[in-house]
C-alpha cells in the first residue's frame, strides 16, 4: 500500500494534468465565451477559474506558513485572459507538487494556521487541508466542465489519470508519472 504522502503527490500531479487539460480547452474558446455569463456557482468560466487559483494560493500559503492569509485573495488582479490564467495556474500547480513532494509522513498531522480574517486563526492539519484543496479543485473543475458544454469547445475528458487503462499519454510526456 502506498503512503499517504505518495497519494498527495499523485493527487498534486493529477491536479496539474487536469488543470492543463481543462485550461487548454478554455484557451480554445471563441472571443467572449471565457467571460460570458453562465449558470453555475460562479457566473462565468473566468470567475470560476480565477476563484480556483485564488483558493490554491491561499491554502498553499497556509500550508507553507507564508503569512499572507486572506490577502492571497486580493494580491492579484483576476485574469481576464485565459492564457495568462493558464500560465499562472500551471506555476501554482507546480508549487503545490513541490510542496507535496517534500512532505514526510510526520508532516501530515502537523498543525498550520489558516487565517480566516474576522473568523479568526483556525488551526488545521496538513492532511486535511490538502484533502480539502484537491476536493475544492475537482468540484470547481466540474463546474467549468459543465459550462463548457454551452460553448464552442467540447468539454475534455478529465478522469484518465490514475488507471493504466485509457491513461492519457500526455501525462507521461508531461513527466507526471
């Protein structure tokens, strides 16, 4: 059985690949489709993907005890350009992979503080924060996937990472396995 740290490293790689595939599709949208109003939790593909990036920045800062806290949501102007957003997400995904690759088993139950602004300084275990971060990404990628169905771009396959059967060959080309 693989260790939990190996699982988190694999999830970080899955996250990197899934974001790559989804954002490649988003970058192929026709002018106006990226920011067009749609029905979902956030009102556009652009807002949903910018939210994912902001949350990634917030939680990685907490995991690395960087001290930025809620300012992570405000330290960048939301990307109006899908390629710029894809580039920023790639850099963030690679930073998350590096963090997960450095984890030792004893790090997983270590407590870090999440600064929730007016709601206080909330202690959280690293393993729980990582599980939440990956779940959050999957949740909102699914929303973008559904929103793509109403655009000129077909929603891409996002579940061909872990199994040998039907594994996307791009995963190996990207050096993620």
